[in-house]
């Protein structure tokens, strides 16, 4: 098991290196290598999670270590799915290091042993967790697209065409990718929140209990809802949309980690030491 | 061995007045090639004639005769004395000729390094020569090599990557903003050579509607007809800000034709779709502060000029990489060319046959025990006799008889039949 995690990290690390060289040298085979390595890493990663799930009988997100493993897996999966959809080769230079970083942090956190509780065995919980993780991974990519957009827009506005100008695609494409990631992320997150609420009702008997995690999740959802609404009605796009995608993801991160470290709530044990 | 000879003049050696006199039309090219075909001193020939160069590439046994023939033909077909253009001519032999043709095809020798047209022009010239049956095994191979060198340089270096003209630089920027310019609406304000050129390039990108406006409506109307677009009155152009995507401006106005507030007001109804201003006018037509509005981009003539200059500098650096590829290919081709001499081919052929027989003898001896040394020597003798007899006629044929007309072809075939190049 441990070896497989190391192999996964190794693949992701090499993939990062591949994309980094692609960024510098702009040779297509480097990008293909980076993509292939990421795919290989994802395959091993899936085996790791699958065995964990099979052996314990629960979806493996019971401590911070497992949670991070799941987050890395979701990010890799969403990235691979989106790469298939968009011809945005350069995107790997954002995704691969991000996934590698998540995995490295995961291997460094202590593995708190957890007792199996009956409330973990629930259909709604599994759906809740999967959709939330995939949704947040998509929002992470939206943030990346936003960063690329800002870089490229800055190059065009300041008329200073440097390193990134040549390597990044058009503003239109970056905006489009960011938008698609937002839509996908928002939809999955909405679904995740609904299933979470149903789950809460089934185990605690209440839909909503003003738990800090719930409150922050609500704030995050509202922010993205506003962003998408404005886009659809008055055409918020480009720079403003990119900035909000970045801010939104910062709030996602706070909801994901910050709330558990600084505030208390019933998600505590999953994402705390 | 046949020599490769290249004779010609280009923008580097001849002024435009002279190049105009020498440039060959299609008919003249065909006539010249026909002349070469029936001339005993020239075995193969290709004629290149573009606005920047006229060159004749030949394969011949005797270089000096071939050069003389080429000069005479040029003088005859253009009806000017040889002395008039002789000073501008350069003549390259073998390795230098190979290098030169590689450099020309790869656009390293062009007036604007990296321009893409030259490869097509050379391909066309080659096609004409093959139709006239003046290109043979040697030049065929050289030209195919040249095409692949050109392709390699184009993919492996950034020699043709970025625009080196104002209007192309504007198109490239447009693509960085819109992705594709397909179906984008273009507004042309005013007229002028550079602006019209930019519109023509945009049409090459399959833009959507083209709207033209001019202070004098008739002029605008004429332009609109040319671009199969629509003409509007000059004071209507601000209203168009709501729907167009690209605006090219080049009027002679002293103040700004479009100011910041006009654009700002249109942004909301545009739903923030990007708007790209190309301001070619001096003094400027577009308020530069518009660039600070969101999703609007303004480039004036100086900005575009700066981009072009940087790109030209980049091309210079990339060209150096191209030269290395050319050098490598030249050496390789020259090596192959050398093998077309008769003696190395015959030696290689002998060696090949000997190796095969040696291998078989060794194989057979392994299973025959107790052969005396006399018997072994007899086998050796048999081997030499075999080699001699098998290769007797081919050797004579390659050396003297049979292939008087085109030894290169037979040498090449021989090398291929017996796989002598590996």
C-alpha cells in the first residue's frame, strides 16, 4: 500500500517535471510525456483508493491523510477529463504541481487511526463526498484558468509580451475553460451540498445545524452563484470573472481546511490532526 | 561523377532593376529548360525565378561548360548581353551549391528571413522541371532533401513563428484575444494602404461582416465594395461600437475619432465581449485611455512596430539554429554525392559480395570436419573467382559501356539494389 502511494507520488512528480520542461522548451513530446505520466499516476492512485475502500469497507476519507489523498485523486481525475475536452496543453503546468503538492502534504501529515462508526455507512455520504471533492477540484482548475487569464491579459494590456504571452493560448479560450470549470464545479458542489443536507437529516435528524462548516460552505456556494448569475445576466467575463474564480477558490480552501483548524464543527476529525 | 552547379543572382547581389530584367516568365522558364534538355553539357536542370532571385541549378560532368551554357541561355532568353549581369552572378559548386539550395528553400537566404512563400515557389519550379523532364536522379534527391530540411527548420526552430509585418502582427494579437477571428465583425474607419492590407489579411482569417466608414461616403462605399462589406456614414460609427469586435482606424483626423466615454457606454450592451482597436493613424484616432477599460485592447502603430522589431530579432536568433541544421544536411548529402563516383561504388560492391560468400563458407566449413588446408585454399580460390566473375560485367558496365548518358542513375540504382549505403 505504502509503496503504491510512493509510486503515485513519483509519477505525479515526473509529470510535473515533464510539464515544466514543456513550459520552457515548448516541445510537444514533453507535454505528451507529462500527460502520460499523470495518467499513469492517476491509475495507481485509483488502485490505492480502491484497495483502501475495499479493505476498510468505508469511503477512505476518515482522517486528513485520506482526505488529501482523495483531494489529489479528484483533482487529477477532473484535470484528465477536462484535458480531453479542451486543447489546452499548458494547463498541466498548473494541475500537475498542484496534485503533486497535495500528495506530498498528504504523506507528511500524521495518520490518525480512526474508529469505524456506523454513520459512515451511508449512500448519501458517499455521494456527498465524491461530488464535493470533484466539484472542488473543478473549482481549483477554474482558479488556475483565472491565473492564466490574468497573466495573459496583463501581457496584452501592458503590451509587454514576455515569457507567458507566447506560451499561453488566447484570452477567449482561457475564459471559456474557466467558465466551463466553474459551471462543472458549481453543479457538483450544489449536488454535494444537497446530498450533505440529506445525510445530515438522516443521521442527526436536522437538515441544517449552523455548524461553521455548513455556514462557510453556504458562503462559498453563494459567491459562486453570484458570479455565475452575473455572467449570465450582464456578461461578467474576462478579468473580473478570473479574479472572482481565484477569490472563490481561496474561500473553498478556507472552508476545506481553515474552518477545521480555527473553528469547530462536525467535520473536524476528517481534516484535522 | 556529375557535379552540382548553381548559378544565379539575388537581392543580395543584384539591384531590383537588374532582377526585373532577368526574371523569367513561365514560358521563358519552360523554353530555357527545353534548351538545357537538348544540350549535351547539362544533364539535369531546374530554374527558379522569383521576384528576389533567378537561379539555375544543374548537374553536369563539366562544370565550366555548364556555367557557360547557362549564361548564354539567360542572355538569349532575356535578350541582354552577358556582360550586363555577369558581375551580379554567383556560382556555387557541389558542396556550396548544396548548402545554397538548402538555405534558399529554408528561407534563410530570403530578404525577410523565415518568410513562408519561398518553399512553395521552389516546389513549383521543381514541378515545372519534372514536367519538362529536366530533373534527374541527382537533382530529384537534392530537392527532396531540401524540402525536408526546410520542413525540419520550420518545425524545430521558431524561424517563421511570429509576424514581421504590422498587419500580421495585428492579426496575431487578434488571435491571442479572440482565439479565432472567424465570424468576428470588423469596422474600418478611414482608408489607407496599411489599414486596407490589414483588412485583407483579416479576410484571410474568414472574419464575418466588414463595415467601412469614411469622411467621404463615396470613398467608403468603393472600399466596402472591394471588401464585399457594408458602407456606413461617418457619424454612425460610434453606434457600431455595440456590435463590432475589431476596429481598424486610420483617418487623417487631428483629434480622437473615438473617445473613452463612447466606448465605456457601449461596454454593458456588449455584455463585455472583448473589443480590439488597431490604431494605424498618426496622429492617433483612438483615445489610448480606452486600453484601460476592461475587455478592451488598444494597439497603436508604435506598439505594433515594437512587436515587429522584437519578432525580427527573434527570427535572427532562430535562423542561427537553422544554419546548423543546413550544415548537418549539407555534409550528409555531400557524403552521398561522393559515393556516386564509380570507384567507391565498385569497391563497395566487391566488399558486399565477398562478405556474403565469406559468411557462407564459414557456415559450411563449420559442418565439414577434417578438411585439409589444401582443400581450404581451393575454397578460397573459388571465392575469388566467383567474386570476379559475378562482378565482371557490372564493373565493366559501370566503368565504361552502357551508361554513357547517365551514370549517376545506374550508380544510384546499384547502391540501392545491393543496399550499399548501410
